[in-house]
C-alpha cells in the first residue's frame, strides 16, 4: 500500500510531531477498539473474540521483526519483558549498557546488582569498543529515545559475538520505522504504543531459543500454558514449549487496537515508512540550517521553542529548551512547515 493512500486511514490534527511519545491509531484500529468497548459495555461479546487479536498481533510483529512466531512472547511493558533475561544472568556476570540508556532497558539490569551482577555504563559512541572478554551481555536501544541516535546494530552484534556475549535490544523507538533483523540479537523487546501505534499496554519480545533455555518464566500463568484453555486450574505445571511460556495474560482491548495497526504497517512495509519518515525529519533539520541525518527522531535547540510551538498548535516534546520532533507515516510536509514557521517566529 502506498504511503499517500495509507495516510487517509489516519485522522491527526495538524502539527502532531510526537510519535516518540505515542503513536496515533489508524481508522481500522480505532474502529475495532470502539466495537469491542461497545460489546463490553452491554455484555454482548465473548472474551475469546477479543483475544484473537493477540495472536494476530504476535504474527504481525514476527513478520515486521523477521522472526518465527514461536519465538515471540507477549507482555505489557518493555521492562517486564527484559526482566526474565536479566534474572537469568549468573551472579558475577557483567552487562555493558550506554550511559544515557532509557531506564526500561537499564533498571532491570541494575536491580540484579544486589546479587552480584555488574553493570558497566559507557558512552554509546564507545559501546562497540567497550565489549570485551569480560562482557556477558550488552544491552542498548536500537534508537535512542533522548535524541534519535541510531545505534550501529550490526557492529555491536559482531563485537558481542566475538566475545561470546549476549545481545539484548530495546527496539521501542525503532520498530515500525527502521528495518532490522531481530534474529541477529538474543532478545529484542518493543513497547508497541509508539511507532507500532497500538494502545498502551501492548509489548512484545523476541527471545532466541538458546536464550529461552536459560530463562525461567517466573510470571507463568494460564495464558502461558501449552493449551491455555486447559490450564485454568490445578497442577501439574504445563507450559508452552516455545516463547509463549513467557506470555502474561493480555489486556484484551489494548490488543484489539494493536492488531489492525501492526497488520497495516506490515502491509505498507517498513522500508517505505523509513524513507517517508526520514525525509520529513531531514526537511525539518535542513529548514533549521542543520545537516540531515538518518533518524525519524531529531533534536534541535531553539530559544523559546515551547512557547513558539504551542502558539502554532505544534505538538512535540520539549525538554530543557531542546525540541525532540518525531515524524511517522501520518506526518506530512505541511506539519513540518508549520513547525518550521513556528520556530522561526
């Protein structure tokens, strides 16, 4: 599906440049969610009809990430899906993490320090060189939330493999606009409410089979059962053999809204979304006299930015005077020019 045709399925107010905070739903996702909520309100629908969306979302994510469906677990937040990987590290293990890493991919490792896991933080630019024979796992965001920096994924993976280290990636700010092969890593977690445009409460993880053998499903529940409908009551433990053993019971309505969004994104194709998003980001950068980049998330420092953007109705993140603007497939050149005119005012 062409971007120009797909854009008709979104209804953003002009000036939304903040997908790095949360994404906007396409019409099929919004309508599916409204139908489910209406059915819930009057007790018209069975929960099984809502739960079908979880399987659809899992399959769409596997397609987007280039992995097998059986290697995908479902959860609610990125940190919840990082946690069992961190808990599987042996006492004395060393984790290397960028020093400005978003804490959903930092706190789960730091929590393990009380049992002897060592966390070493380094500048992102020096992450590849910091991976050495003493590294057991390297964790990083594929795209940094703070400024949109795209990590050198292949170089980091190669360095980790050279030293037999595991690789854990938070792709929350990448999956949906940046093509990548999740199977190159050992674990990839994604909170889906940003670039995948799902309701908040949807998260997914790729867990490599070799890594899963080291992990323990401490949050095991009926939904992680080999047959969830036969795992409601009583022993014995009977969990799924694949990544589903790490599933938690899904918040139905969040997944109802997620499935159409991820399926539509897979239909459009991430390379096309990347080209569109980065072109708009570079139009914004060059319009401010900055050099172009390779990310859909950009940061610039403009005096009085927050007030200028608010007056023009442009919504972007502004922190300490720095504008973080993020561009997705529903963004247009008119949105970019509205922001440029506002910042020049």
